[in-house]
């Protein structure tokens, strides 16, 4: 009976001493992901506005159908939605995990990898962005007589295995900005950060700049057409502290081990073209072609 009581005390002591550590780790991971979550919320808000506008146009019998020039039309492309589902089979581009609830299912899916990879790389993909969050018009640069228009350089999607980032600019796995990381955290979660696509718009006079700003700041849109390229996986292994308790000459350890705080999977895409447009996509403002 005495040994049982001692063991119970040890377990309670270890649980109490590890409680604050476990809560701290949860708080650290939550705070470390705030930057990515905030960005996702902004993207989701932009997508919601786009869907509402599309529904309003569809409901109107007089809504004008805009024909977007190739290769930017929906037809012929797989349309990707930020923070939505990944293209079917995107996991096949990566080594390692295969989806499936059983060994047999995993084996069947693994056998499909070459076929899926070939099909994924043959397709072209389309991503749509809207001002003001996803397509940003900078303040007028009077000394250089121009605006800069910045279009997102990546999106996030999810498959049955987890999260995947798709980037068409030089993405890097980095820790979140200082404002998003918990002060004094033992470790922070990496995220994939990609610079925007930068359009430079010459505006020789202040009058032209004011007219362009008033007309386009909240109405610009962009379409990015891309093909899937190489993949990366960011791994950031961290050995976490172990919680130990000792009583009556006996030791009890809980927790510890190695955790992955990396940014995870990334597909580096190749730009086919980026079209910047105004007036509900009727007017091409600028365009960039891929190599």
C-alpha cells in the first residue's frame, strides 16, 4: 500500500510540475503561428468579397460577362483557392508520407505516385487575387514618378496529410515576425514567406497619379497562371525539455522528446504569366510573362 501511495504521489508531482511546461508549449506554438493565421484571415476575407461580388453579378440579368484573354481564363486551368483544398494528389510530389487509413491503402496510393506526378506537372494552375489585401497599390513614389503594385507570391492549401505552401517567388522558411512570436518562447514555428510579385507603374505627374490611385486602389485584381515545379520540406527539429520528479529515492520522468517546428512542405511553382487588371478585369493594366 505504501509503495502504491508513493507511486501515486510521484505521478501527481510530475503531472503538476509538467502542467505549466505543457501549457507553455501550447502557448508557444499558438503564438508562433499567429502570423500565418492572420495572413490566412486576410486572404479568406478577400476571397469572401470576391465570392459575394461574383454572386451579385450572377444574380443580375444585365451583368457583363468579361472574357479574360489566354492564358488567364478559367477554362483550361485548374483554379486554386487560397486556404482551400490542394489539387488532388499533390502529396505525390513529395517523398515520404502517403495517404491511407491502412497499410493496403497506402500501398495502393504509393503505386499511383508516378502517374499522379506526371498529371500534376502537365497541368496549368490559376490563382485569382483582389485588392486591397492581395493586390496592394503602394503610396505614390514622387521622386521616381511611379507606383508599385504588389501581388501575393504564394498561397496555402491543405490535403489529407496536412498543410502545403505553393510559391511562385523565392520563398524561404523563416520564423514569424517578432510581433507574432511569443516573447521568451523556447522555440518558434517556421513559416514559408514569399516576396510579392512587383509591378512598377510609371506615373509622370501628380495629376495622373491621383487619378490612378482614386480609380484603382480598391479595385485592382490579378490572375497568376503557373506550373508546378520542384518541392522543398523545411524541418526544424528541437529537443524539448524533460520534466522530472524525485521522491523517496525514486525518479519519474515525463515529456521530453524531439518535436518538428519546421515550415513543412512547399511546392515551388513556375510563372506562366501574371495579369494585373482594372475595371472588373476588363482592362489589362500590366502583365508579366514567365521564362
